[in-house]
């Protein structure tokens, strides 16, 4: 090989060509569509999810503002106005939520109910010890009967006269707070744990997965009961209970994502160019999982709310006087046959909330990953 | 395989040991006096001696563990005074078990049938109706559903008794009739879970290539579906059905409270609220045992149902 065959190129040897030439390619029309914009366009088409999102927004706003503007406090007791049925201005003219209650009395005692009597529904005789007692089934205005004619408890009151409206929204606030906080922390732990486990693999992964197996092996119920016994009931200990095992699902999903993407060429290319582990994990691999993370977090909120109300229902949850939806349901259960409104409203709110979150999650999943549609 | 099972059982024993140890110490932290505040001093001293409460905590723990290892779970303190915990639990288990088994008998076939129907008729009216039902079932908590059933079917319409009929003999017709509502309430969520899995799995199996091969070999669509697609889609169901037993069991705690059923669930809530030390620990132990066993059964059944999955190889597991 002679020397003149190898010649070092300098800057003068190279020149830009075509820089001043006209490009005859067609120009792009419209704006580029990013990941989130793309997802939003698909999400908008799903009517059920949009409605669900609006319902969630409504419930969240009510939970924040309704207790602030309510005329009564959540601990305020009106002891003489125990268990009043719902009464809402305007609606009462239509005959619903008018504070009425149907009771059965002896006909001779009708005089006691003269002022509050609204309607006599049925007359019948009741045979008791061979005596025929004339009975009446009448509809009375419970508010006037109890001397609360000027009050409007929109959702009624409980057995010690606390306003259900304000207690319900305050309970929703606490349920949502527990749901959101626990899911947020679970996501953080799950993402970090899953990333490390999935990215490094090998021995690190093996040890980390064994730890998960041990923690996940203890039944949730047993663990939460022990934990509440240990920590005492309260919002903080509740969030901690939900964190104990809640992050495992998220970390598994993240780990699977890392196993899928870490051998891709673009990751290799970036590593060759000297990218650090941290950059590879957080800049290059993790963003692939943003869709599934959001979807899974959305599904985790209703299950956290469910766990909270389940434990509260068993008497392990939030302590009185602080309400949560589960506490209200448990309190209402005792009056189910006589005063169903105490169960009805909390049941309605929790069912609506969970339904909305599930539908919203379905919509998000379809929007982020159209391949999963309808599964 | 044998080595793997032994390893898993040892891990299980260790977990159980940790659970009872933690519960032993955790339950002491509940505020309130176990022995009742009004009792006279002599009686209190006698009771403290009987339940070993007069010794230092560590010594109590050693005695407790020794007894536990010889299957003596101690005596109930408050809820059923001086009765052995084992007997109390053994008395409550049948009712809870019957309830759970009935619930599973309803849940599994219904769920599978709905899932199959939805997958075969994908994107038709049937599918949409079933999917709506699934979302609804998943969303409404079992205790809300139980209250609704109780109010409308039992109270308003009077078709069923409001509470469980305890006067009727065990498993008699009248008692079974009063069990219908609690069983329905328990089955509600499980049906949705199974339907969802079954639908996804079967749909995936139906669109796979071995189905095409089976059709190419000359099988009818029905034959191919029954012999190939269905069998393959049953495998992942193991993963759902066995843990379901545990979730039904914990769900039954609330349902038992609502329908006034004296089963394991209400025993648990009762024992915690009276801080009945040994009874609570024993019940937590029973629940953990059932849960851990079900997880083990799932893992083992994988290898049996689907030979492609090897257990214990370490490297082949994802």
C-alpha cells in the first residue's frame, strides 16, 4: 500500500451540496400528532368513558366543595331530629324527597298525627289477642312531626341527627383521598422497584422477586387487620395498609415492560453512545410504559376505595366521628328495612364512583393501546 | 418437582410462623382490658393465671409457640370463655364453607358460560350485554349488592327471609332457602372476574393458528372450538379460580355480618372487637393457611395442566 492511497480528509474537502436547491418534496400539511394527542383523539370517541370522566369530576368537585358550603357541620348533632327522611326544596313539591314517611298506627291515635298527616293510605284491622284493633297506614311529614318544619336535610339525617348530605360528601372526600394517595405512592414504589428489577435482571431480579413473593404471600385481609391493630385506625394507617401490597401489581407490569424493551436496538445504540443506566431507564425505556401506568393507576383507584370501605364496614377502618363511605354504609345497615335512605345514598355514590372509574380506565386503555380494544 | 414442593412448603411454614408471631405481639397493642374492667381482683388474678397473662411477655410467647406446635391453640377469653379455640373455630367452619362452596358452584359455571358466549359472539349484542354486566358487577361492591338484595327481594317482596334461618336444622330446606341471598351476593363479583378472563382467553385461542390448522384438517368449527380452543383457554383460568376461594372467603365476612350468619367471618370481627387474644390469632392463622395453600395449589396446577410450563427450573420462568 502506497502512502498516497490513504489521505486524511479535512474540512476543506467537504462541502454541502443542495443547500440552496429547491426541494420538490410535498410539504407536510397539518400539525404532527404526539402520543397524548393521539390518545386524546381516540379517547374522545368513546362516549361512555367521556361520561365517566365527567361523573368522576363531578363527584370530586362535590367532595371538595359540598362540605364547605353545607349549612350543617359533619359532627353537628340535632339529637331531637334523629333519622329524618330526605327533604329537598323544590323537589318536595313534586312528591319526591318531601320528608315523608309511611307508618302504621292504631286508628284511635290518629289525633297525635293531625298536624303532619299527609295521606291515609290504608285502613285495616289487626287481630291481637282476639281483639280487633282498627289500624291505619298513613303517610306523615316526619319533619313537622319532629318539629323540624324549617329544616331541610337534603339526604336526611342519621340516628343522632347528623346531616347525611354533608357526612356523605365528607366521607367521599376521605375515600377519594385514601384512594388517590395510596395509588400515587404505589405507582412511585412500583415503578422504581419494577424498573430496577427488570433493567438489571439476573441475581438482583431474582432476589427482588423473592421478596415480592414473601410479601404477596400474606393474605391482604390478615395483613391489613394486623396493621390496623398495630398502627391504630386512621387515614394515614389506612393509606399505609393499601401501600403494603398495592405496589406489587404495578412493579410486575413495569418489570415486564423492561424485559421487553431493554434489548431493543435503540437502547443498545444509546448505550453505545455512552448513556448512563439512569438515562436508559428513565429517558428511553420507561416512557414506553406511560400508557399502561396511567391505565393501571386508574383501575387501582376504585379497588383502593373498595378496600377502604370494606375494612371500614368491618369496623376496622376510620374511627368515628370521621365518616367514610364504608362507615356510612355500615351505620345504615342497621336501619335498612325502616330507613333505606341511610344506605341508599352512600351505596349510590360508591357504586357510581367505582363504575365511573372502571369505565374511565377502559377508555384510557383503549386510547393508549388500540390493540387492546374490547378485551 | 418434589424438591420444589418441599421448598415451597417450608417457605409457607416460615410465613405462617411470622404471621402468628406478629399477630401475637400486635394484638397486645390494642387499647382496652381483655379481662373486663368490672371484675373483682381475685377473679382477675385467677384469669390472668389461667391465660398465662401474669408472666412476662416473652415467656408468654414461648408458652404460646410451644402449645401451638402441639396443636393446642389456647382457649378463648371473652367471646366463648374457657372453650378451646379449636372447637370454636371447628363449629363455625361448616356454615362458612357451605356458603362458599355454594357460591363457587354458582360462580364458576355461570362465569365460564357467559365468557364463552361473549367470546363466540364477539362484538354482537350478546357480547355488549355481557360486557356491560361485567363492568357493573365489578363496580358494585358485594356489600352494597347484599343490602340491595336484602331490601328489595327479602323486605319489599318478601320472597326470601331477611336473615339466615338459624332455628331450622343445618342444611334443611328452610335454611337453604334463606341462604339463597347471601350466596347470590357472594357470587356477584366472581362471575364478572371469570367472565372477563374466559372471554379474553377464548377469543385469543379462537384467533390462533392451531385453530386454523384444526379447521384445515377438516374439523368442524364446533369440534375445533370444543377440543382445542376451549381446552387451551381453561389453563389461565386456574390462576383465577383457586384464589377466588380466598376472595369469596373474605367477601363472606361482610355478607355474614349483613345476613347475621354465625360463620368464620363474624367470629373474626367479634374476636377482634373484644380483643380475644388466642381466638384472633387462631383465626388469622386459618385465613393465612387457606390463602397460602391456594397460592401453592395454583402454582403446582400450572405444571400439571400445561406441560409447557416447567416449575422449579429457575431460568425458564419468566
